[in-house]
């Protein structure tokens, strides 16, 4: 079985396992006045992440979901309005910030184009017409098929938001994929943003954890939010050690996943039973419109799996395939054969 459902299937490397075994640990939950815990490996990871993103401070959290939730709840009080789009992961998948508990925030939607890129004029409209407490962006975009916001786009949106005194948070779960595709240092890419979350898992391969990065004052408050959410950990250096290896050794390797995604797209692009926009294949995802086949995405997904390929139906029309370290060239060629053969039978 070839499994292209998600890069969350990436397994920790041998170097990560060794680092976890040897990690120096302490009580990460016992903090000083600056909110820093006593675990030296967690502190090293946080300092590394902050430098990498060009921010003053960073906070280690168990998951990207918690990282985004802590960001939104620290930026905003319950009842405030947050600018999002309907397919943004923090709204569409994670939910908690926009429910009565624990977040209690109110979504205000801006429009996107058919590739999930935010529409500048739509953002401008909600900033002018609503009392927005925070604006949220996403890159790479999950439902957009892994496409990326350029530095120019991020900078222009942040400039518009700052004119209204509104902070901007980025769900950058796969921001390192975006930085590689755009050939832009990640710190430059996110420089205008107030806060950014990125995952140590997914393509980077750590077994657990994400980082929330921002100013010293913001992260100090975010640590209180993390505690409220139950995210305080103790000897977390065992997990943080894998995160350090992920940052130091796995970021450049992501380009291999991009190349495999491109190869897969090229091998199925001429198939008349699917629609595929090659311009959208930017990182490690391939998003297929399977409606020309006459089947909905769930039925298409089931047909693929019966032939040995796991994929993910993300709507009634679209299938998403994601590459990662364990997927090699032979897997990609076989996956393309399965997709093409499956389409011929419809």
C-alpha cells in the first residue's frame, strides 16, 4: 500500500531517536519571571526556533492545533472578531477558537480566489467595516493544495492590517516548504507577521510538537494561555530534542518531496478524467479535481485504495495527495500508474 494521505505519516529519523534518548531534561513547567522553564533542551529548541523565524521568542507546544489556538486566544479576548477565510485550517479544521469554549472568538470571512489565495480588497473591506482583533493567514495552504504566499503578498496584507492596528498571525505549519519553493529565507518571508506557528512534525519528521513564535511580551502571555489549555509539559526535552534535529537536519530535504509531487503531477496531467492545475503544484501536495471522472471524491478515494493507493478526499470534488520522506520515486511512479489505471476504468 502506498500512503499519500498526509506528511503527518513521516517517521522520526534515527538521529532524532538517538537525540531523544540522550536528551538532557528538567521540569519545563517550573518557570522563571520570563516564563522560561528548567528544561535546557526545550529552552535550546525555543531559542533555535526564534532565531530561525527572526522573532524575539518562541514557545514549544504539543501540536500545531494548540499553537494556533494559543496564538488566537492570546491576541484576542473572547467575543472579539477574527478575520479568516472559510477554508483556513484554524477555522475549518481546528474549530476551538471559534466555539464558545475555550476561544469564544467570532469569525469574519474574507474572500479567496479559486486557488485559495486571499483577496486583498476583501480583506480591506472587513478591516474597514468590522472591529477586527486579529487577521489570520495560512502558508502553505492545506486546501489550496500546498500553494504559497509570497513575501510581497504577506507584506502588503500586514501593512494594510497595521494601518488599522490589527495584528496578523500565520498558520505556517509547512512554512519551510514555502520558503524552499519561493527561495526566500524563512525569517524574511515571515518578517512582517506578528506571530507565526510552524510544525516540527509533518515533513520535518519530529514525532511531536510545534513552535509558536513572536515578541517577548507576546510569548510570555502565550505561556499563560498554554497552561490554561493544559499544554504545560514537564521533562519535555525528550520531545524537544527531536525538534532540534528536525530543524537542523530536515528542512533542506523537503525539496525532495516537492520534486516527487511534481513528478506525480506530470505523470497524471494528461488524464482526461481529472483536472489538475500544474501551477498549483508548488510544494509537496497534488490536488486533483476528479469530477470529470463522473465519481465524487469519496468514491474515487475508495477506488484508489482498492488498487493499493491511499489518498485523502478533501471535498466532494477534490482528492489531495501528499509526499514525504518515506515516499520514493518508485512509489510515485506506481501511484501515477494506479491513478491512470483507475481513471480508465470509469
